[in-house]
C-alpha cells in the first residue's frame, strides 16, 4: 500500500534514558509531577508505611555508631582503671547493637519491598494506559510518527519512571533523615569538630561542581555519538543484503570507525574527569579527618571527650557526605522521571478517534453494494487528495482501481475501511452510511490481501487463523488448500505447526503471500480488498496467487488495486484515477475503445516491455 512518510523524526536508542551527565529536563516540571501524584493516589497508605519504615531504619542505623563508641569507651575505661574490663557491660552493649542492626535491616527490607511493589503497579498502570491509548488512536497518528517513538514510551520511558520511583522515593526520606540525624549526633558529641566537618563540605561541593561542569559537554557528546552508533548499526544490520549488493561494506566500516572514534574520545574524557572526582573527594575528606583527629585528640587529653566519641564522630563524618550526594542526585532523578513522564502524558493526551456511542447496525446479510457519494478527503485539511469522488459498485462486482502512483488508489481503500474519516461526502454499504457504523464492524466486512505481507511470530496455523481465532484445524487446512499453500506447508519441518516470525526467512515472498490469501479465505468476509498482491513474485507463483485470488473473490464485492493492467482485464468495472478523481470508468474493452487515459496507460506498459 502507498504510505505517507513520517513527518516527525527520531526515537530514543535501545538503551534509552540517562547514560550519564545531566538528565533531559521536562518542559513543565510542576504540572508533570502533579499528574504522577494522580497515579500514586491509590497507594498513599502504602507510601506512608514506606516513609515510616525508612525513618525507623535510618534512625536505628544512625544510632549504631554512637552505641559502638560507648562500647569503645567502656573498653578504654576498663583498661585505664583497676577493676579491669567489664565484659558483661560490653556484651550488653553488643547485644543492643546487634538488635539495632537487625531491626534496621528488617525495616529497610520492608520499605524496599513496599516501594518495589508500588513502582511495579505504577509501571503496569502506565503500560496499560499506553496500550489502551494505542487502540484508540487514529491511523493518521502512526502515519505521522515513528513506530520507535511508541515503543520507546512502553520500554525506555516507563522503565525509567519505575526505576526512579523505586530509588527516588525512599532516597528522599532516608537522605533527609540521615542528614538531620547525623548532624544532631555530631553536635551532641562535639560542636567544635562539627564546625570542622562542615567546613569540608563547601570545598568538596566546589570541586564537584568544577568537575561536573567540564565533564558535562563530554557526556553530551558521548550520548550523541552513542545514539548515532545505535542508529548506524541498526540500519546496517536491517539492510545487510543491500549493503552487500552494492559493495557498501567499506563505506559502512569507515562510517562506523568515525562514530567509534568520536565515542571513544568523548567517553575517555568524560570517564577521566568523573574518575578524578573520587580521589579529590578523598583528599579533602582526609584533610578533614586529620583536623578532626587533632582537635578530638586535644579534647580527649583535656578530658572533655572519650576516644569512643572520636571514633563515633569519624564514622558520622564519613557517612555525612553520602546523603548530601544522594540529595543532589535526587534532583537529577526527579528531572529524569518528569521528562519521561511528560513524554508519556503527551502521548496519552493525543486526539483519539471520534466516539461511536450512537452507532447504527448494519444489515445481517451483506450484499456488498457500495456507493461513494461526492467523497473528498485529504491527509491535511488544506491538501485534498480525493476531490468530489463518486461511484456506484453493485453487489459481487470485481472492481479494479488503476492509476499512477499518488493518484489516490490506496487512500480510497483507507476510506472504505474507515481508517480515516471523510472531509466531505459519504460512503454507503447496502444503503448504510459507514460513518454511523462502529469501525470494527465496518472492518469485519472486508478481507484484505496487501502487497506488503505481514506474518507474526507463531505457527503457520496461527498466522492463517489470525482473522478467525476459533477456526478448527480442518478449516485452516481447507483455506490453505484453496490458496494453493497446503503443498509447501507440508514440506516444512513441522507442517502447520512450524513456527515462523515476521521476517520468515525460510519462506519465499510468494509463499508468504499465499499464507495471507489463506488467512483472507478463512476470514470469509463479504467484501475483499486486494492491493497488488502479485507484484513481487515470479510468473508461476503469480499464476497460483491469481488463481487463489479468483477463488477468494468469487461471489464477493472485491476491490483490486493494480499496477500491471494485464491482470485486471476481466474486471467488471475499472475505475481509472488521476489526481484524486475518477477520470474514466468502464470495462477493459470499453476503456481501450475510448482511446482515453486508460488506453494510454495500457499501451505505455507494453511499450516499456
């Protein structure tokens, strides 16, 4: 079938999402987060339990270094005194410490389990809504958008939201509680050492900002090169036969090497700069530890602080930077989540097909009379493809639609199937305007055999029965025999149970076409659409397909789109289209005798031969 070219480009690569650097920013962060909260509304109670569990787990984890410090003080006191070490007291503190670790781990597990459950339910809700939305979108949406975009919504964006919710929600709570709790513990031990520890932070943050700012452009270049690499590899593999045919291997390798060089260069620079961050942080932290150790030692000598307190303080100091880094990372996580959600919500807000609440039933017995009355249509409102088109097709007639590329042949079929709604005029089937009938009921009236065959991954029997799910094996075999497909099916390893895929590499183009004809025969629709089904097969297979299509179209109103005019000589009526209009109509002999546009097309084909 003729296809409109997509007008909006690009889709995210297979890896999707963030690979490093700053996440993509949403256009309206606040509005998007409010919409996400709507999805979270059924889980408020569970989220409350998550917050409580995270708080309890964090508080117990924060308390443990202080208790461990008390154990150290008890040991030092025993060593320095005359009574010796009180192992009973130490054992008591140890049991308390073990108990705290166990309780903290249990609550941590509980909040993780609850948050994972919630995030997966949210993921399911997003995918469910996207799936429902796809079924409600008009065909024009898919004509104007890359299929990869919709796939990216279901995979990359939804998965990004799921992972970020799972990590971000708990990190927000635990990071804030950890910062407050550790700061309180540090002050309670020594306000002097706390000031020293806090002075280290601005130095660390300044260095982090310096590195991130310079590494960001290399991360962006790495992202761009990675996307370019994904696209090039996908293009080369999906069109490998064409590349081989035209000896394009060297050009492909040269292009790959150019992209690979850019990726290596940007990747090395970004990773090197990122790798500097940890040594620099450790260097600053070590200076802080030295300062704390000096001040803590002085306080201990003066009897104002115990050695266990210094030990606990150093542990807190070591833990203090982690929640601050997590807090900074949460901002990135929220940005990434909002950006992914914004794309999904924009997709969910796309215009749907018009409602069909007040639909009109079709007659129980379909004769197949079709009337096109003053039909006008354009994919864009200001560019009509079909203009004031009228025709009357009688029941069980074989109608051929011919004309040059872009004349509107396939568009006419799209209108018959209600893939698009008319701009003007009406199409009537047995006297009923199809605009007043449910779309799925209109489409059940037609069997279709297209130039581009479509087979899904499954058995041959399942592919044939696609249009009639509950067909018996006997009916499937009968349809295959009528389509002249039974013989080659039985030569396959498992016959009708042979598993094939969309590419179906082990089956020729003609054999795939016979399977689609068998599918249409089994569907047994009262009307038929054939879109140049024999254009890419050899003469012998064409004869088989033509014979199968003759059986299929017998007793049905059938519309045949043809480019090879020799195949439609026996048509009851030929509609000759040009620039969206019927310029001639009649039988093959009548049109040749009139010496008009059809005769010119017919003669030109044989002149070319």
